C-alpha cells in the first residue's frame, strides 16, 4: 500500500496498448464510466459496457466509435440492483477470460424518501456495494483465467469523511441521502481492500485496486452529445471551480491508469494528484479509517450473508 508513485512517464494522453484484452466497465454508458470506457477503448482492448439501459448503451457505443476509430466496444444489460440477474449478465459476456472490471456504476440520491431494491436492500447500498460484491462473485472464474486481471473499484471523495455503522448498514434507523451515499462508497472501498488481502493470501494473480475521481463536475466535462451536453453558460460559470476540481473526463484517469499501468499494485489507492481533487493520477496513502481490517472483515461477512455470494471460496 505504498504511497510512492509508479513510473513518472505515465501520460493520460498516450496510453499503453492492450490489444487482445477484455475490460468490463459497469455504468459505462454515462458520466465517469463513459469516459473510462472511451479512454480504455483507445488502448485497443475490447470494452464491454455494463448498462441497465440498452438505448443509453447504444448511444454511448456510437459516441465511442465516432471518437476512437477502430474501437472494439459492445454492451451487456447489467442491473446491479437485481442480484438474481447478475449470473445471466456475466454469461452474456461470452468470453473465456476477463482482464479487468471497473466497478463504476452507482446510484446517488439527493432527497428522501429512502428507497429499496427489488431484493429489499436500501437502494444506494444495495446497488453500489452489494451489487458489485455479488457481480465479482460471478466474474471471479473469468478474472482468474486471465494472466494478471484487476478489479478496480471506483470509490468517492465523499467516503473520506464517512464512517460505517455496521449495525445499520441499510440505513433503516438513520437515513440521510448524502451520508448514505458516502457510506455506500466507503463500503465499496473496504470491499476492494479486503478482496485484495484475501487474494494475496492465496497467491492469486488477480489484484484489487481502489481509485477515486476527486471532484468531478458536469460543468467542467466536455460535451459528448447526446450523453452529455455542456452549454456555453455552464462552461463559463464553472471557470472558477476549475482551480479546485475537474471534469468527469479527468475523473476517469485514475481508473484508466489502475487498469493499464503495469506498475500499479493491488491494495493501492489512486486519485488525482492535486489535493486529491484534480490533476493526473497518483498513488496516495490509504485513508486511515480504510486501513481498519477488522471493519472490512465484518463488512465482508455481513455482505456475504445479505447477498448469498460466497466470494471466499473463489479466492482460493
């Protein structure tokens, strides 16, 4: 978990080739996930977008193909809020190995009331954390079949100030949308670290890496119509914010590096270089509360019980 940056020659505009490899990006049809997929497609790899909406996935694929000539991109229907659908989604990949998955998809609610998935889980925790945990369960045989696969978990700066309530993971007693969102992202990051510990304990070739996008605003994000359209007014009004934060295209850089840079190691946390909010990606110290392996282990056990996915047997 060193904070030392890897090769200083990394350039977000000149990515290494990854021909013949296959990468899955959950939520790859919109937001940061779209830019992760667009940038990874320039490496020559096959990119699979996991999306709840076939129409939005088609729009994203058309945009990527228009901007990256020769890109190899396709989509599968993926609904992380529906745990029973995930095995079928993984089968739809129709590959014999997977070189990386970027756990990016997520739900962020701004207002009450509390909502639940069809499985009865709080919507943000159920989608952002439980869904990705269960998806990893079904993906692990494909990841293990690759020579050096990576599980890249997209956390959030919002998780830095949050702490988990292990007795109220579903926010039944104490629901506040922004806090619940931050805790769902924190749970994802704990999962990523605990997954890496368990993979290393059995000398697995799969590595688990945590990333976060810093401060990523729509108003600083270049247009990709119809996926995202930035008006002139929005662009001008966002100029002062650009001193502190960045657009979603730049928020994607940490995840792209975590997938492609051979110097990245499991258990590391990557985020923007400048105050953790903007700039090119760097390896940063794992946040103090994330380093608590006892919390991560308890969360792992609770998540296994809630999802019925026993990842432990696959990390052997």
